[in-house]
C-alpha cells in the first residue's frame, strides 16, 4: 500500500521530477490569476533564494509520485524587523486531494516556519 509522505526538498528535486510538468500545468490552469501571465517557474531564482536561506520547498509524495508542493519564503520583514514566513505557492493535484496531502503540507509548513 502506498503512503503519503511530506518532506523538505530542494527546488531542483521538484524541477527534475517527471510529474512536475503535469502537476504545474494543472496548477497553472486551476490557480490562474486574472491580469497575470501563466506561471513560468524561474528555477534559477528559486535556487538563489534557497542559497540565501529564504526559500524552503516541501513536497507531497504518494508512494514515489509527486502529488503536491508548497514553497515557503522566510525572510526578515524590514518594517517590523522580524522573520516572516509567506506561502509562495501551494498545490495538490485534484486527483490526490482525498489523500489529505493539502492539510499535511500546510501543517508541515507551519511547523517549519
């Protein structure tokens, strides 16, 4: 029986996963924001943010299959002088939402933050 796993990964792991093109196409279709272009991930920018400790990626796997992701940006807010965590992106494939991956990703992000 397959199990649901939430783990911290680097952006390159998400970029190179065979499920990413399909998952991101579904994300782009479902989460489109009027007035903004379709998402076009800048993997080099994600990696730069990781290098300075600002980006933290979480991935949801069902068995060996990537079914969801959450990008958490943690940085010092210059107005308040405090670290603040913001969810940059968060998505679970529609066919996998009954696994509880969305809530588990959110709880993992809260714990990480």
